[in-house]
C-alpha cells in the first residue's frame, strides 16, 4: 500500500497494490493491519455508496459535528471524481485551505479525510460510483455544510458553478465565513 501525504496534515492518498495478469487484476482495497502499520485510522463502522448519473454532479461540502464527526476513506469504483477536502479545524494553520485529488476506477486510489475537514466531490465522467468508509454512523442532526463554490475558498471544480448539478440542500449551503466550526485543531470538539 502506497501512502502519499498532501499539504493538509492528516489528509492522505492511499493506493493499494494491484496484481494483474491476462484476466485483469486483484487488489486488497482495505486492510486494518496495513492501515495500522501506516499509522492511519483503521476503525470504520459504516460503508456508503453513491451513484451519480451525469458528469458535473457535485456532492458537498459536508461534515458531521462532534460527537459524530467522521473520518472518511473515499474511493471511486466506477468513473472518475475530483475529491476535495477543506480544513475546518479551528486555529489550524491551514484553516480554509483545500486539496483536490482525482480518484478513479483506473488509479484505484482512495483519499483519507479525517474528522475536522469538510468533504465533497465532483464527477468527472457520467455513471460514477463512489464508495466510502465512515468512522461514525450517519447522524443528520450533526450535519453541516459549506457552499461548494464559495469564492473565499476558491476551489477549482473544473466547471462554471451554474453548470454543476446539486441537491437542493447543497445549493442552499452557506459560506465558509458563516460556518461556525465545531472542530479543534485535532478534529475533536472545539472548546473555545
């Protein structure tokens, strides 16, 4: 398993080995042992699968507040996405900064997004399946979001904002300036 750091502490790209032959390939996509040996979180309690029919579909930017904050391990099983993590940790030196990583069925990579970060993605192809592991169960009462096209964040999604396909909820999300972060520097509950 290859682990690549990003500019945001804790957000890493995880790429499992693929063993191929004339039939195709085999890949161990998740191993508690390998994650622990790499010093990465390895306890997940919920798996999610989203399917997006059209290129330009945006899901995010989302997070859950403590005590149900989630670490996510995100992988694209079919098609391709641009996966984005935004630092939402109070007093972090990289607060409000973001990374974007292309995940696809071709590259087999996953993005580990720790608690304390907003997460979202845009589909780069039609017919996209995204699978992600979560460290806590879905708790809608703790859901928070920030608008994907917030000019203060300046995320390059690769398309004009008015061409993105959004849910009604994502279209109504507020700005990062209005976001009252619940996270401390370590992704836990903010105390000040």
